[in-house]
């Protein structure tokens, strides 16, 4: 996690485990969507040892996508691909268009 944590995140981190979930639900209800995601990211709620984006972004979870993507790139005759991840890059790392040159542009979303 980069940057300074919000006061709310710091306060929630100090709560006993039994109090965290109900308090977090309460606080999330007061926040708009970008603020919710920021808070959950600060708390590491979706963190997984393999992926900072959570369990749904592990290599085993995205195996079918990684297998299908090169075929799709070739079928579409794509020469570039835009990746907008939320913190890590395992999805497209090492994926290419089956021998063709495919440029991958990544834009980080904070």
C-alpha cells in the first residue's frame, strides 16, 4: 500500500476483529463509491498473497482468460492492447499474440 492512510482507515485498523465488520459496514454506507474503494484498498480487504487485487485476480482464477487471450488477439488481428488494472499486472504479463507483435499499454488506476 502506497501513500498515507486515511484517519478512518487507521481508526478501523485499531478495532478488535469482532468490532471491525459491523463498523466497516456502517462507515461504507456513508461513503461514495470512490471513497469506499479507497478505504477497502487502504485496509487491504481484497489483498491476497499472490495479488494485491484480491483472490479473483490470482493466476489460477484468470487461467482461462490468459489461455484465450492470445487466440483472441490473433483472431482480431490486434496490434495493441489496453490494460487498465487496479494495482498489479499478472493478467497480461507474458501474453502475446501468437508470434505477432502486440503492444500492451497499461494505465494504472489508483
